[in-house]
C-alpha cells in the first residue's frame, strides 16, 4: 500500500513546491539573460551557441528557484502574520520546511553545476551571485530599502549571461548597463508591490519604503526608478548598435511603464497584480522579442 501511495504523493509535493517558488515568474528574468547572451554572441563573432544558452537557462532557473525557496523559508513566520500571504504553502503546510530546504539545495547545486560547465569565471563568481539572493530575505529586518538588495540580485542575471558567453570582463560594459536597467526595473516594481503590505508591516515590524515613508513616496520613488530604467535601456541599445526593432520595443515599453504607474495610486492598489503580470510581463517579453528580431537580422543561427 505504501508503494502505491508514494508515487501519487510525489507529484503533489513537486507541484506544491513549484507553486511555492512561483516557477512561472521566471519569464520576467529569463528574457533579459537571453538578450544579454545573444548580444554578447553578436558582438563576439555573430554565431549562436546553443549549448551556452541552455546552460544559461538552467543556471537562471536554478538560481531563481533557490532564491524564492530561501525567501519563503526565511519569511514563513512573517507570512503567517500577514493576511495577504497567510495562504502560502509553507504557512498552510502544503509544503514542509524540509521539502523546501531540499528543493532549495537541489536548485543551488544545479545553478553551481551550470556555472561550472559554462566557464571558470562563472564558477568563480557563482558564490558571489548567491550572496544577494540570501541577504534579500533578511533585508526587511535591518533596512528600509530591501528593494535595493532585490535590485542588485536581479542585476546579476544579464551580467552573468554576458560573462557566460565571453568568459571575461573585457568588453562587458553593455551587460552592466542592462543589468542596472533590469535591477532598477524590478526594484522599482517591488516598491509598488510592497505598498500592499505597508499597514501590516508597520504592525509586525517589517521594514520597507512604504512602511517607513508612505505609499506616495514609494510610488514616486518607483517612477524615478523606471525613468532611469528606460534611460538605461536607451543607452544600452545605442551602445550595442541595435536597429529599428529595438526602438519600437522601447516605445511599447514606455507605454507599459506609463500604464503601470497610472493604474496604481496611493489610494487604489486594486490593480497591483494587473500591473505585475500584465505590464511587467509585457515589458520583458516584448522588449526581448523586438531585440531578437533585430538580432535575427545579424546573427548566424547555425550551431
């Protein structure tokens, strides 16, 4: 009987764990890692290296899965005190802490293995990339600006993808621009997202910009972050010589940013999730799609 129950239980645990780490949200980070990697390939010979792209994908998903699992584990007691997050899997028991730690450990090993297979520089830097992923969950305990730590963690992706292709810091300046843009983009949205919990955070002692300075200040700070993000996207495109498809993508990005900041106000947070899934998902996918169109005109897609 035990052997009959175990196989049925495993898919449930796996499914719950994937829900815990919101695996589908990888769509926000992966496009910019691909964008950075493909641009590096275009700059360095113009040939797509499919094996590198596969390893970059594995590394990105592994790192993000580790980060989300660690975040949920370390925040489980805070989540239990917040009505918005009280239904999360570690709070309800749908996923055990042991299972979450196991999943986090496996994801970390996958990330490190992918980094090792890419090149020696990636392996050397991989532990450094893990630091902000671990520090971020603690950030809300010691700083009013944990969003900045998240921005640093997100900026690592495009830089790492570029280094995965080139194996050297030489000529990597475009990747740092793109990484800064992505970091500010995600950090800016995190300012908006945190507005949902400002009142609860003040009660339970969680620190954030909205909790410390108020929603209006947080939303203004988010707007500034996204204006700088857009400027960095423009700078990146000009620096690497993107053509008209990139600039069309940027126009659409500007529209998405504008929409995001119009539908969320200090007195109306009902559309925060729409801004997250619609506007931010659109920015990542659309900008990558138009950049890919530009790259397709120049890259040799043979292995």
